[in-house]
């Protein structure tokens, strides 16, 4: 089997809540996502989606996905999409860095492999390790009372895990953490995610002020060394996200005892092939993971569901149903939340069918 064409569509994803805000005053009103199709001479087409969280979160941005695909796609025509190791080595040789650009190609080829073998992607990733996956809900940064009220509403929908967007003024963040923890049950999980927004001294103040609160501290500062310094100052459980982007970064963090949990974002690390490698290493080292991505709709959510379903529950801290945050559907057959959980389809590949008739003309078509 050989790749014969690669196409990409640009699609806007408005938000159910109207706006999503996180650290340092950053926000998004509409997400710019890219849906990718990899076509083959066997008549099998694989699909994927990549949706960066704007341009101020990670070294990625929406236009970069499509311009990067324009650069790399001609160099992939004729490759075997089921030979995922060779495909990834080739992508790394013809485009240095930029893993988020390669991620949708890799994921679409996993979809092809699943359709070719008649197996769901979660089976190819190691088999079903859990039947349903617990979800967290991200709570956009607002005042403490509003955020606490949103948690109460989402808890009524079945969520028991919440990721609080902090990383603003330290005093305001202390109030946010305390207000939100107070309305939760003892068995509920609360994560205070600063998204690199605090300086080291601000993070030190916050962790000292909430040391009596049952809360996880996530990615307080920009650099690894700053985060490690904060980690050493607190007994609260610690999550690393933005600075864990590859195996080398994970190995360093494991060696330094830098965290208790990581966030594994599939596009950040380059797709399912590399995410599986990191996932398996974390399981071996007994490090739980939140399995997610930077953002997205139905196809991203399906991809998350397959990786999460093939991860043992003990090490799957949570996952994300991004398609419930946006107002537009991209595919039939995508996972749907039920009482705070989702699962991956048992159909071949990712188990989704993109609504191509609604997408219009592709922004990119290489053959």
C-alpha cells in the first residue's frame, strides 16, 4: 500500500462557553483546526485532526499546521502508511522539529492501519485496558465565584475531575483554588493548572498558601528548573505538561523525581507512535497520565479515546472530551460523554467518519 494524496481542510470551532481563558491573559474565542486526509492506492483513507491552542501556548500555531503540511506532504507520497516506524523516521529526516505538523499524518496512518486490519486503533495500541475513560473538565480562568459555580454545574453533569485555570495574580489564584475545592466532594480531583503562568516566587507563594488544600499543582512556571524548584518546596502532588515533549524530557524528569503525573498531549509529541512510546514508559515507571491534546473536535477526541482506552486505568489519571467544548461536529461516530466518561469505538481505525460534505474545498491537496 502507498500514500497517493494528502488533503487538509481548515475549520473554525466556536466554543460552547464563548471564550476559553488561561494564564497571562491569554484566551481564544474560536479555534482554528485542521482536518487531514491521507489517501492510498488501496482505496483506504485515514483521517486526523490537529488544533493548536493559539500561538501563545506551545511552539505551534494553526497556520503552521497547514504550511508545514504543504512542506512535508510531497515528500510522503509513495510511502507505505502501514509502516509507521519508517514513516516517522522519514518525516523526522525531511522536517526537523515541528512535531505537531507530523502528528496528523501519523494519526491518519494509524487510522489506515486499523481499517486495513479491521481492528480499532486501541487494539493496535495494545488492546483494551479499560472499558470507559474518566474525563476531566477544564475550567476557564475567571473570578473565584464564577469558576466555583461552573465546577458545580459540570459536576452535576457527571464530572469528578476538574482542571482549574490559574497562572494569573497569585492572590486571585489562591482564592480560586480555595473556593473551588470547598464545593467539591472529598473524592473529587482538583488540579490547579498555571500553564507556565507564574514566576518562581509567585508559585512559591501559592503552594505555601494552599498547602492544606487537597489540590494538584500543574506546570507552575515556564522552565523545567523553575518547576523543579517549586516541586521541592511543596508536598502537594505535582503535574508537568508543557515541558514534557519527548522521551528525553520525560527521562530527565523521571530521574529528578520532578512530578507525580504528566499530561500527554498527542500532537505535542508528534502523534500516536511517539505518544505510545511515552505512554508505555510511563506505565513501566508507574507514572499516571492525563491523556489529551492541545485542543480539537470530534477527530481529536476519538484519537484521545483510543490511546486512553488502551492505557491501564491505574495510570490513566484522566482524559479530555474536547468535542463537548465546541459547537460544531466534525465527524459521525465520535465519542460522546456519558456521566463523566467516554470510550473509544470498536469499529476499525478511529471509528469515525468525517463530514466531508460540510467542509468545502480543501485548503491543501497534494498528490
